[in-house]
C-alpha cells in the first residue's frame, strides 16, 4: 500500500469515529420532538417549516438552507415563544 493510501485510510477512520461521537451526543441530548426516519436522519417542524437533521454530520436544513453546527441552539433562537398569561391579558 502506498503512503497516500495509508493517509486516506486514517482519515476515513477518523471521520467514522467523529460521526459516531456526533450521533452518540445527539442521542444523549434526547430525541423528544423529533421524527426519527433512520438512525442518521431526523426531522421536526419549527415555526411551520420542516427542519431536517443529520446528527452524525451535525448538519441540518431549514427553509431550503443547509446549516452545520448546534441544531439545538438554532431551535432555541428560532422557536416561537409561547405567550405567558401576562402577555395574553395585555392585548
């Protein structure tokens, strides 16, 4: 085996381990509210639009735009707050 083949095999193994860590971390955070299509593809509705999530890659798509990173932080920032009793009586 050539030098480059060994490098690519090592990169492939590192990628496999990273994906497994990401998937395990996503499962630890919980699957509440998610529709689990496969182990690697989840979805839910966020503000009336579908949010697709690939936990092993930390990749998600919302309203046709692909994002990478913290999907739970994204949801917290975008989720419609439910009005409290004080907010509903003020109107």
